[in-house]
């Protein structure tokens, strides 16, 4: 009698249940993204709120549905690709979680938004692998269109639009005088403001153009060419739009292309131009051939590997979110006692009468306004102190930008960074100039954080983030010194230089005293 050793082999059904089912791949990709958005829910809520606040980012609402469609469209390729978890991608999840935490602590929304999307992308890679990610690398990059980003380019777009419009109007035989982003022609005065920069056109065109390129072409060269065109065309179209509107208003005696017509003609013109861009792109389309949907043999992987990677990704993201909540809960709690700036080197305090402009800062915890006089020249000091900052009351905010604060009846002429002597030390400050009816307003502005002076929003945010991480007081100040001149501003500039050199140490001493109390 012989004994035969029996060897158990799982049948097909058992093997399938213990392995990554190919049909789960697309839902798994979408679930990875949704889970990360849920973990960083406060950051995602801020991102959605930004979409709602600004028409520039209205397209962001369509990014997640478009991403889901693009992934579903490649379902056959994905189901034919083995899912191999990539543990190294967890380092990307960890790094992106750190960026979200740092941005949240510094109240810097844009880095947090990029970190959130990056964490979602790396989670997909960690759970399903690099090979699968290479198939959907374009849809994964497409997710970054959900980040409301682009306003940093507005000043450049304004400058380019104003330059082209003035040059084109002059070439048309119309006399034109330009000062900054403002210009005057015989029929009236014009100003290129944020709404005229074309950023809305560029963002909308990039979103639609990128999607069109991916769905219409297969060649990388054609896709890249159309994507670049979707950036360049709206910029040039906005230049032409501005020129046409100015000329229509000029030739009609300001009866058309002004007021509501200004925006209606703008969007109508933009729609026609973008439609022509898509029409031209259709001549090179490559989506008429039916791709081969044959599925190769799939090497199934144990589902426990994917689950372990998913748990690790969730744990890393949750770790940073918990740390952020705990660190953000720290508050200084002390009431602010603002120390006045003491006169020095011949400067004396005078009555703080209005000169027709005062910066309206966004919700400072305390404010100090003093005016000093020396040899007939007057300079005003305006300090906004911030402590225990939040999204509604923060030092670095677009609403605290000098160029934003110069409003009607003043108009911005220039805004640049200049090196000055602030006491015995040389430092950079923001130099902004406004004008109205023959008067010139010159403003020098900087941030004061823990005894350090900077004009950089990024550096200021970084200092505040470090304070939060080290659980230190985030007391900081928005500082401006300014004056008004009747001529070209040369006299008030000389007074500002003298005031900064003489009173710089007094301003610093007052801020240090305020921070310590």
C-alpha cells in the first residue's frame, strides 16, 4: 500500500478572492483621492471656499468629475495592468502631509492646497504602484488644476496688457500718456486693473485646452503644442480685447464698450477666440482611430499588500493633520499693549490730521497711527499689530498689499522693492506711489516679525510657521511710513529717507516693547 501526499491548490475563485481584483482598480484610484481629501477636510474646505469666492477658479469645480472620467476612460488599460504597491511612494505622502501642515500653520493656503493634491497622487502610487501610475500620469497631473493658483501672475499680465494697449492705441494715431498701468487718451482715462489682467481667461483656457489636448490627440508633441497654445492664445487675445474696447469707446464718444458692455464684449471676444483655437486644433485630431482594448494577462497581487499600503498612507496623513490641529491650538492669549514710537533726532509728534489716505488693514489686533514733523516735512507712521493669527486676521494677506490699499480717488503709479537705511541697517522695503489730482503719495512698507524686517510674503509666512511649530508667540506687525507731496514726489522721498534713518531704531524699539508685553 502506497501513501500519496495530497497537495492543496486553491481553485480560481479562491485565488481571485485573495488577490487584487482587476475590476477594483478604478474604484481604488478614486477612493485613494477621496480618502485623502477627507483626512485633510479643513484644507479641502478652504480650497472649495476659494473656488466659490473667485470666478477665476470656477473651473475647479469640474476637476474631480473630469479626473474620474479620464480614469474611467482608461479602465481597460488599468484592468490589464498588475497592481504592485510602491512603499517608497509613502515618503511622498509624508512630505506632502508636512507641506499641508506647514501651510496651515503659516496660513499659507496655496502650499497647503498643493500638498493636499500631492498627498492624493502619492497615495494612488503607494497603493497601486508606479506601473499603473504611468498609465494615468496625465489624469493625476490634471488633479492639480483643482489648486486655485495663478494670482501671482496678475501683476505681470497687467503690465503686459497695459504695454500692448498703449502701444497699439498710439500706433492707431491716438495720443496717449501712460503712467504705470493707467493711461490717458483725448476721450478719457483708462486703467488696467486685476479684472483686466486676463487671468480668468488664461485659467479657463488652460483647463479646457489641457482636457481637449488629452482627449483629442495621442501624440505627445501635439498635446504639448496645444497646451502651450491654450496659455499663449488667451494672453494675446486679452491684449487685443483691451485694445478693441478702448478704441470702440474712443470712436463712439464713450457710448459703447464701457460699463457693463466692457465685460460683455470682453467675454464675447474671448469666447470667439477660444472657439477658433479649438476649431484650428480639430484639423490635427487623432481620436478617430479606435484603440486596441485587448487585455493582457494580469499578474494578480495579494490584496493585503494594497491594504497595508493604504493603511500606511492614511496613518501618515492623519499624523500630520493631528499635529496641525494641536499646534494651531496654541494661543499667546495676552492682550496687546501697543508701545508708541518715541521721537528722536529732531523729529517731533504733531496732530494726526488726515491727508486723504489711510491704509485699511484686514482685522489687525491693534493699530498705531502717529505723525511726525521735522523742518516743515511731515511723515505718518501706521502700524498694524497681529497676534494669535487666523485666516480672518493675519499679517500676510492679499488685502493688506499696498497696491490693493491704494484705492480711489488715488490710483497706483508704481510698486517696487527698494533698499533703504532703516536706522543703521540696510533693508528692503516695498515702495509704492499713488497719484490724484496733482498730489503724489509715497509709501514705504515692510513686515516686522520677531525683530526681523522683510518684504517677502513667503519669508514672513515661514517665520510665522516656525513660531507656531515652536509654540512661540506670533506677534508681528505691518509697518508703513508715508507722506504726500504736491510735485513729483522728490521732496517727500527725501523726507522718508531721513525719517527712516533717524527713526528706524525708535520704530523697532516700540515693536519689540509691544511684542514683549
